[in-house]
C-alpha cells in the first residue's frame, strides 16, 4: 500500500474539488509534499499551468508591501519565507473553519477570478474600451494577484501579521464576501467591463 502524499505532512489533496469547469485545466492540485518546483517552468510557455496552486500563491506573495514598490527586489528570492507564511496561514484557516485549507484556497481563487475585462481598440486615432472575456489562465493569474495584493495591503496598513491577513483574505474570498479585497477588485473590473459593452 502506497503512502498518501500530504502537503506539509498535514493537508490532503485527494479531497479537493475544483467546482469551476473553466478553471479545472489551469488549477493544478497534483499532490506534493512541499510546494517548490525550483523554477522548472520558467522558460516554457504555459508551463505555469503545471505548477501547484499552493506554490503559485507563495510565488505571488514574494513582493514587497506597498503597491507602488512591489518590485523593489526586497522580497525577491525569499521563497522559503513565502512558503512559511502560507503554511502558517493554512493552520489558521483550519482552526477557524475546520475545512481543508487547500479547498479554501481553490474556492477563493475560483471566486476572485474576473470573467470580463476591458481592452483598448483604436479606430482612426480614437481609442475605445471594449469588453472581452477573460481566458482561464488570466483569470487564475488575476485572482492570485488580487488576493496577494489585498494581503500585502492589509498587513502593511494595520501592522497585522501577514499570515493572519492571508488566512482572513482566503476565508472571505472563499465565502464570496464583498469585504474581501480580491472580491471587490473583481467586481470593480466586471463593472467597468459591463459599462463598456
């Protein structure tokens, strides 16, 4: 009998379900002991689809706190720190909800991904904003970006520990709560897209 692969020796991937049909292909929930692919996907097109969803969240957290200073390099390469943040946040999520934290993350990403966006089209020097559907890959990227931005801003402004901010943001987004930063950003983006139909 083979041993079950548990994330951080605690969380089981086998009971996790992706309820959104369009995101099933791009959310990778293959079992891993530790979410680190050592950049094997970096040079290949669309290879990030094969990166585990927990690792993609950790990668998104590797930025600095302020929005305008997010790429200062201050957090560059501190992946172990980002993984430890995710690990602690998962423990908090389990204590608060008694649910599998991987399932909470998948639900949060599913709810936070916008379905519509706007693009610029120019006709004869005049620029129009036109509503377009968002591809599943971009939906996932935007959802993870919104979640990590919300976490950084909540932690930066209030002095709250980032693990606590991440746990709260994921729980709120998983419940589709409008007080979540990611859900608010998604609704703003969809509202703008609806206005430019």
